[in-house]
């Protein structure tokens, strides 16, 4: 019977984020469908113009999601029956602003606070080259597995031979630090908000299972 040794190798990286992503939410409700589209276009134009004026490129602002739905409100009639009343059309426009210049963050937040549409936003810090980080992480995990296997084989007075199995289960790695979520700023509040927001390092981990034959 073939003798084997199974080892779990673990990799860990601590990396400073190098990409800022601001997810911007525009929510608009109007009684008429045509009007909600017009209002949304004006809000988007205002937002784009404001960001371009402080140094962003128009191409850096991308649409993540766009939808228009009928909006209803519930109410109780004079007989106590619960009914729904049509109040208009609700438009949701989610945009993503990605950039690497951390000095622009404060300017971006101020720009959002000046928009008449009062957009909500979330801030994410992440890595621009996530594939490179994943590859480095797997390399570290394999190196860790080999080191452990060599230590165990010496301690057990056996020899490592061939690798007969490498088992890796892909896991979605969390490469995001989120210091602010779904915030809406008024222009008057900007004097009290600390704009020098330093992100924590990203800590990402992964593992691989390796089986060697031994003799």
C-alpha cells in the first residue's frame, strides 16, 4: 500500500490598498416617466461636470446599474381597507468612480456634497491588480505546504517523493476595505468630516492541500 503525507499550505498577504472606488447612488422620483428620465439626466450631467472640474476624467465615472420602476405607497381608506396608491416613477442610477490618487478623495467628497441631487455614496479601498495578489498568495501557500512537508518528513524519518494530488477550492477573496457605506453629505457638514481617511491594510488568506508519496 502506497504511503502518503497530506499537508495544508497557507498563504497570507498584508497589502496597502492602491485603488479607491466610490459607489454613487442617485435616487429620483417623479410623477411622470418622461420627467424622471429628464431629472436623472440633469443629475448625472451635474455630477459629471462637478467631478471633471476638480480633476477627474469623464471616463472614470461608470454606470453599474440603472433602473426605473413604478412606485406605490400603502394607505388605509375610510373603511379601514389597505390599498396601494401610485405615486410616480422611481429611478435608481448607481455609478462607480475609480481612481488611484488618494489626494483626490477629499475633493471628490466635497464635490458630492455640492450636488443638488444629494447623492448617497460608499467608499471602498481595494487593489488594482487583484490577479497578481491571488497568484502571489497561491505561491506562498504552495511554499508553505512544501516547507511543512519537509519538516514533517525529517521528523518522521521518511523521504518525500512525488506529489500525487494538489487540491484547491477557489474561494472569493475579500479584497475590500469599506470605511464609509451609503452616506449622504450636506455641504455644510464638510467642515466637520475628517477628509484624511487612511485605509487599513488588506489582509487576504488562502490555502491549498497537497499530498506527497513518502518512503
